[in-house]
């Protein structure tokens, strides 16, 4: 019996131990397989994430490539290449400034000697007298009959005058900027839904910067002489006066002009709060509800400095205008008057009374033209067939229901500013020639006086007006050019149209990706308010200063 139990024990224990070991081995293998599967799953997840991230990068790079290498960039690169090659060989300022202009040559020393009676020197003192004539000059009677020689203005002579490089750079750069801008506007007209980067606005903004730099250079040149105390005091006085005027204007401009600056400030405040919230930047309480007084003071200081720099350019234009009107025929006088008043017409289009009259007045000039045409044709047919169905009064009533088009008024405003700049370019020859004719006018004024004048002083007086030609040209173009460039920026960033049709607007969503963008922070409402304010203030400065200059030259200036 014992032997039987021993045999059973010996046979069952190894079998159970073997089963146990096999089970443990299977469990270990299953754990290893699960770990391998888990590692493979994590590896697949990482590969899928990298694949998706790569696809996102590819899509982003494609979008970026499409945005960067769009139509506007291609036009910009081509224009910039042509500009660098063109300007190294030729400048548009040479024919633009010199075509059709004539200047007066200063009389030579020999010609002045012939006008001096009894100009006889002793032979022993001849050498000493000639030396004194070369250094100090000699006296010439003011009433001497001196004839000035009229010669065409040559580009080589103008190139040697002060500020020619500034004028030539302004003319060339703005000309090529307008080429880029025109191509971009034509492309945008045919493809209004295109979202490529419009680089033409950068050209216009750079043009504004160069114009302001040229304006500063012209103003600084007035302070570089010996006797500049009167000019300096006048600039400081007008800057201070326009600073106070700008403070009142910026605070109460919405009551008189259709600018939209208050709406722009409110929109900027809301967009700024949403922008910082999307960027996870904490804002102090009450930041968006602050008063815009600091902004008004900053803008007023900028406008005061701008008025000081625009003072003498507008005075120069006023003098050219009055002289050109005095020398012109009756028909051209009318054209010069219209050119002078065109900036006042542009300014009036921004006023509330003119806007209300054009949009909501009796005539209702700005309506949907297609709607008006359809209603007119439909009721004209009914009125022709049966007069008892509809009357002419009903036709007028239905025409008054046509939807108003504010964008048409905006197009008219910008077109008027462009027309003002066009008149400056068209009538530049007459105005610049009137400046050169001041040499003959000054000589005619001296002839009415008695006494003598130094020969060198007389020659400097005749040559002074020609030497000031580049500065006079800058002063003639810059005021209107600044308003013109502001109008172009307003048209582009404000999403306006030259044809009076509204472009489709990009609607900003409320997600964080769109809010964290400067396009949302400086939206169309903000851009329209800012650039409309700059445009209106510039027009107001130009017209008021030029009007003061006309009054001064008409009633106070003698020469």
C-alpha cells in the first residue's frame, strides 16, 4: 500500500510542476506580446501624429507660398527691378520739371557796365578798379534800362540746384508706386475675392514717408540761412495755433464731417480687448473704457507739426496761383480758379450737410442705378399704355425708394482728391513759370525806385528765383500729393471701390486664431476712421493756408 502511494506521488508531482511551469511561461509570453503591441501602438500613434503634423506644415507652406508669391508680389519684384535699372540711367524729373519752362539770365558785368554813365577810370587805377569790381561789385542805377534774356530751362542746370536729388527721388518713386498700385487695382477689380497680400499699399506708405521727409527737408532749409528769425517765428506760431485748432477739431469733428473716427475708436477698443483675451494676456479693469483724450492730444501734436511744415508750401502755391491768374487769358483764369477751389470741393464732400443732401435730399443723386433704370423702364411702359394705371408722381415715388449708395459718395470723394492732384500736374507749367517770372517782376519793381543798387546784389536777385526752382516745385506738389496718397490708402485699407460698388468683406470670426491677428485689430472700420481723419485734416490745412496766402499776396505783398 505504501509502495502504491509512493508511486502515485512520484508520478503526479512532476506533472503538476510541469503544468505550473508551462502556465507561468505562457503568462510571461502574453505579457511580452502585450508590451510589444503597446509599444507598436505608441509608435504608430507617434508616426500618425508626425504624418498629420507634416501634412499641416505642407498645407501651411503651400498657403504661405501662395500668399507670398501672388500677383502683387510678382508685380512688385518686376517693378522694383525695372526701377533700379531705370533710375541709374534716367530720371523722370528732368523732362517733368523742365519741359516748357523759361528762365531769365542775370545780366553780365559788361552789360551792367554799359548801363552805368561815365564809367571811366584812370589808367593808373585800372588794375585796382577791376579787382574791386570782381570782389565788391559796383553801383548801378535802379532805373537803368536792363533787358533780361529769356532762355529755356535745361535739365543739366536744374540738376546743379539745391534739393534736386530729393525732387527726382520723389518723382521717380511715386511714379513707379502708382504703376504697382494701378496693376493691383485692376487685378482686384477682376478678382475681388483674392486674398493675396496687397503689397502696393506698402509702396504708397513708403511714398508718404518720403514725401514727409522731403517736406521736413524743405522746412529745415528755411532755417539754415542767416536771417531766418521771421520764418522760424511764423512756423512756430502756426504750429501752436493749429495744435489748438486740432484739439477742438478732433473732439468735435464728427458733428461737422463724416469721418467715423468715434466708431473707429470703439471698434479698436473692442477688437483690442478680444485680441488680448485670445492671446491670454490679462488686461487691467477699465482699460477699454478709457477716454480717448491722450489719443486726441497725440494726434493734435502731429497735426500741429504737419501744419508748420505745410505753411510755406501752401504760401508758395498761393503766390504762384495769384501770379498765374494775373498773367493768364480769361479762359485759363477760370481753369486756375477751378483748380484752386477743387480742394475746397473735396473738403465739402466730407461734410454732413452735403452727404445728407446727396443721399437723402430731394434729388437723391446717389442711388442704385440698376434699380432706378428698371423702375423707370417699367413705369414708363405702364404710363405709355394706360395713363390711368400709374402717374408720373407714382414713378417719382418709387424712384425715391431706391437703396442709397454710400460707397458711391466715397468714390466721388476719392475721385475729387485725385482730380485735385491731376490739376496740379496739368497746370504745373503755368504755375512754375509764374515763379520764374518773379525775376522780371522784381526788376520792374526796382525800376520804379530811385537810387543805386550793387551789381552783384542785382545779379543775385535775378538768379535767386531760378536757384529756388526745385524747392518751389516741391512746395507746389507736396500739399496736394500728401492728400492724394492719403486717399489711396483710404481706398485700399478701407475696402472702397472706384466704381461705387462694394467689395465683399471678410467677416472676422470669434475663434482665437482669427482674433489673434492684426487684421482684426485694425479692421476696416478702424482704417476708415484713421485715414479719413488724416485726409480731411490735410485738406483743411491746405485750403485754409493757401487761402491765407492768397489774401496776403493780393493785398499785402508788394513784389
